[in-house]
């Protein structure tokens, strides 16, 4: 974080789901006392949609309402104002009077061209809005944190312009510390049995969607509330649907348990 901040480069964080990539941006914003702006990436997202959208329906309605207005110049000016501009996270970050932490979440879900186009825009820090014929320049350069689940290869040109950090999935000792943060008190036998089952499931290669930290926290809470016999947790894995979200994965684990 310090290196990315000092060099003014985006920080690209990779790691499996649930290791806390998004939390890094939240902590950074809190530590610096800056607003956090989040851009959630998805298939079909391009840099223009990350910047703004134009409310054409509202603009068309205004044209119909004001058709008889004689002051054509005033009408034209009003019809191409910011009133119809729907600000999206990237534009919000650039127009902000105070520097923000811009979280670009799960960039590997966007199309392949998006990362390079995005960094080009972030390097220039100015954007032309055709609808208003206005060039917007950044008042303050945001701190950019980008997360990726490594589901898709990112372009080399994009990687060269980022500072990279990989967050390993917590080992059992680290995970135990994380769990204790979420619970004031937890039965030690229940915790050990749950951890054993959790890491056993994660060790099965054929499980496609492996459970993450949030699922483990929910599972331990469910086990506590139900008063499950702790001696049966690792052998039967009750409430397995809290950990696994695919029928195929559940069947795989249950077959293993019946051996």
C-alpha cells in the first residue's frame, strides 16, 4: 500500500474469494480518512459506462415539453446540461473535491479490453463528455485499488502499470485468529472439528467452488445455534449447504464421507 501510494500507481490485489481483497480498500480509506468509491466490474462493462451514463429519456421528455420555447439558445444549453448526466464511480472519483480511494472490484469479470482502456483513462485523468461538449479534468488523483480473483488472464500492458500483491488463503493458524475475531466465545472442540472439515473440503481438487472465510464463519454460527453434536461435525458435516453452493460439490464431498 505504501509503495503504491508513494509511486502513484494502482495496486492490483489477487487472491481467492474471501481472503479480504475488498477489505484492503476499506481499511485504506478509513486509515487515510478518505471516501471509498467502488466500481463493481461485470461482463460488458467499458470505460464509458464506468464514467457516466446519459439519461436520454429525460432529455427527450424535456425536448417535447419545451418545443414551443422561443429562446432556442437557452433551450439548447439547458438540454445539454449536467442534469441528464448520470455520474458513475470513475467520474465521481475524478470530480471529487477531496482525493478518494477508488476500488475497482473484480476486474477479471470485465471484458479483456477494459483493463487497458481503464488505465489509459486513469493515466490521463481527463475525460471528454460529447453530450455536454465538456472536458473534465481531475481535481484530485484518486488512490486506485484493483482486485482480481484470477479467473481471467489480465493484459501484460495493464500488469506493467500496476503494483502487484497476492494474498494467500489463510492457513489454519491464521484462520483460527480470524474466527476468534467474529466470536466472543466459541467451543474449542467445535472450532477444531469445523476447521478440520473446512480444510478437508478445500483440499478436494474436484470441488469447484471451495468455501471461503465468510462461509466458515456462517457455518460455525449455524453449528452453535443448532447445538450440533461436535463429535459428528467432521464425519458428517451437517448443514453442508452453508459451506458449499453447488449440488455437484455437495455430492462430491458426501461420496468422500461415505467411503
